[in-house]
C-alpha cells in the first residue's frame, strides 16, 4: 500500500463550504490531507475582521490560506499576515470564474495575465517562508488551453512557485454561470498530464471531477497529487482511507459514529462562543451517505439544528437514527 506514499491529497477551497467548522470536521476523518480555506480577498484580509476571516483551530493543520487579488503589494502583505497567523501554505486563486472576481480583476481572468501572476508570486514569496502556490484553470474563454496553461505554469515557475494546482477545465467568463463553470466545460486530464511531463521539476496537482479513491489512484500515476472538491464535501467518508493509501499511516480508522462523538466537544466549545449549531451541522449532512437511516439523519439535523437554543443533543439524536449495518471503510484500490 506504500506505493502511493508521497503523492499529495488536498481538499479544494470552496466558497461557503470550507470554513473553519468544516475543516475541523474533515480533520477528524483524515489526519494528513491538506485543507484549504475559502478564498479570502486581499481587501478583506487588510481591512476586515481578521479573527473571523482567518481564525482556525490548531487541529486543522496542515491548512492553507487561499487569497484572491491581483495587486502584488496587497497580496504580499496579505500573505505575510496569513503566514504570521500560522497557515502552512499561501495559495493564489487564478481559477474562480464568478462575476465578483472578474470585476475585481482576480480569479480566472488572471489566466490572461501570466506576467502579472508571476509578479504577484514573487512579491508574496519575498514576504513569507511558507510555500506560495497557485491554483488555476487550463484556460479562459477564447484561450487555447495548450498554450494558456503552459504559459501560466512557466511564468509562475520562473517566479519561484514550485507547486501548481490545475482545475482541468476551461472557465467561460462569458456565457456560463459560476455553477455551470463547475460542470459544463469538459475536463482535459491529458493536458495536465502533459504539463507534468513537460515540467517534471514542478509539482502538479490535478483537480476537477474526482469522486472516488480509484480515480485518485489513476491520476497519481501521472501527476504529483489530487485535489478533491465537491465529492469530499458531499460524501466526506471517501476521505477515511486516504491516510493509509497516500501517507502510509496505519492508525485505526474511526467509525462514522466515532467521528460524530469526536466532533461534539468542538461543537460545545463553539456553542459557548455564540456560534449557531446549524453553522456546524450543515457540514456533516453527508457523513452517513449510503447508510440505512442517512435520510432521517439529514432531515433531523436540517429541521432542528436551526432552531433557537439547539444544542449537541440534536446531533446525537440524528446519529441515533442511523441503524443497521454501516460500511465503515471504502474498497481501496491496490
């Protein structure tokens, strides 16, 4: 099983999803996968509530901060702040296709400006000792991916970026919504594989449409790691064997009910701080996916967690609705 050791697994930055509550929960399932924050803009970092935006529990390590912006000086200062808070990596978003990032000249529209991205990376690297990485698409709108992706990779490599995460789809800023951009543009894994062959000295992580352990194993035959997105959020139990397969860690695997019990102390601490129960339970709805009683589990949480004064009893009541045989591990690829 150690033949995949050294390949990296990470959980993608996802707006409204990968907040600190979700990251703590996911860490109870995998000890080693790299977790990412939601994208945080430089304006928010420099002028917003930093504790709310950047705060995280030490148990989340390793955890990376993803920044959105295009001004090298602002990104450099934001990276410095993030590193000082304790993040293990600073990542620059060059892939988000939302209208907001287009108007702000960051995200996927930066695929058209590899030289600017390179200047941003240089400025960030000058301010921090932790790795500075980039997450991008294979191209945007009218761009030819076979030209746009290598151009971006060369630019950031020359700026000192050693790791590039590639969502293997184009982003269409004209004609597709952000939601459609997650599914409609076709995946081109082969292009990402070719990039790795052309740049063997650069770490290439592949992202997009990866849903199962078998898919992860197929990809790491060609690239240095995989980044999971919605699949990991909607069915987090697919992460349970990653530590063994990719990191050589044979620690006893928890059961799903044990994950719930391990999450309870965190929930209690957050409730005492004034966090609403629903802000945490919305992230655990997929834990029992495929198990008898999973629908009742989701329904109980959805109906009761938002109620005023709701506490951890709601979580335990919901978990008790999952009965019968529960397959605790996945069928891992050898």
